C-alpha cells in the first residue's frame, strides 16, 4: 500500500507502504480506544446518575423526616390538649357527682335516678362508643377523638347546668319547707294540749281572760323545738313568760316558746326547723311543766292550732 502526501507550496511526493496486518492492528487499536473511551464515559455518567439518585433519595428522606416530625409535634399538641380536656371532664364529673349527692339529700329522690356517671358505665360506654385510638394514631388523625371529647365536654357542661338548676330549685323548696311553720314544738309522744287558744278561765284568778297561745303539757326536761327555721330575736327571762325564746321566720311570722327551764340558743342565732331551742319547765306564771306556744302574724297573736295541724310542705 502506498500513500502520497502533497503540500500547498512545495509539491513533494512521499511514498510509504503499510502491511495489511498492520492496518488491521491499527484499526483494532482505534476501535479499542473508542470502546474504552465510551466505557469510561458511560461509567462516569453512570456514577453521576447513581450519585444523583442517592442525593435525591436522601433529600426525599429528609423531607419525609421533617414531615413526620411536624406530624409528631402536632400529634403531641393534640394529645396534650386531649389530656387537658380529659382532666377537665374528670373535674366536671366530680362536680356532677357532688351535685347529684346534694340533690339526692335534699330531694329524697331515689339514688339510682342520679347514678349517671358510674365508673363501670363510663368504661362500658367508652369501650362501645369511643374511636379506635391506635388506628387514629397510626393515621396521624386525632380529629375524631378530639370531636368525641369535645362532645362529651359539652354534654358534661349541659348536665352540670341542669344539675345546678335542679339544686337551686331544691334549695328553694327546702328553704320554703324550712320556713313553713307546722307541727308541735315538742314531741307528740308524751305531750298534750292542756289549754287552747282563746277565752278561758284564768287558773290563778278564776276569771275569764284571753289566752294568746296554746299550752302543751309534758314532762320537765322535754326538748322544745323550733317549728320553722328563723332567727332568734328574744332569748331571756320575761315577766309572766319565764324563760322565753322568740324566733322571726320572715314574712311577718314569729313564734314564741315560754316557761322553759333553760334556753339553748342566743339572740341572733339562725335555727333550723326541728332544732332544740329550749327545755320544758315551769318558770314564770305557770302551774306545771308545759310550753306556752304562740304564733304571731304581723305582730298579732293568732291561733297556733292552725299551724300545729298543718302538714309539712
């Protein structure tokens, strides 16, 4: 094989020869170089692509971790809010139980009518109606549980308001009952009315005179009790009455208890219905152990028999 080389300015002819085997070898070398270059380029870009995928995966993992941390933070805040609401519900539950007990005490209603928040009932109700918290936590969604707690909180508040209104109502009824004058000022057993209200023969002068109360006889030492709640306005010895207790019940009504051997209350004391205020005796203008019982309305003595015979409200 001969090759001719021509230059622009000087024409010269160079001839050299190459064997077929040498040409083939040169081609093989060139092909090998090209393949090696291609392999090197492919390896380089492949490594870059792998590195790119690794970086993208790391970035995706970082975003995922940040998202999970954000969800965890929100979940912790929601759980803290739930814990606070549960604490409030427990406090409201205690208040409701206390209100229920007071209402039962004042109303004499059956206890089972207010057994609405027993622990066993709460447990069974929570098991049957409460959402599956594990699923909620796995789904990173506490909103159904929060809604459930909020609904319970609203129900507790409504029940608490209802119980408070019931307590106010029963307190008013209890107050009315306490201020309602009725019954004898001494135990029925062992006592009897020895002298009624109205005109009678005076046991000391033998003349007709007006008796402004009723005399209820009994035995010395028998307790004398207030026939209604009120405030003690007189607690002292008075001419004719002996040891006297007077109680103001409001609305212009007062009661008096005379001829006691001892007084157990003082002026200004607030007494309840049925509370002992004195001890039966025979002090003052008296012929034997008894209590002289008067009822005054707007400052005037009225027949106590009407109040004695009244059925308690």
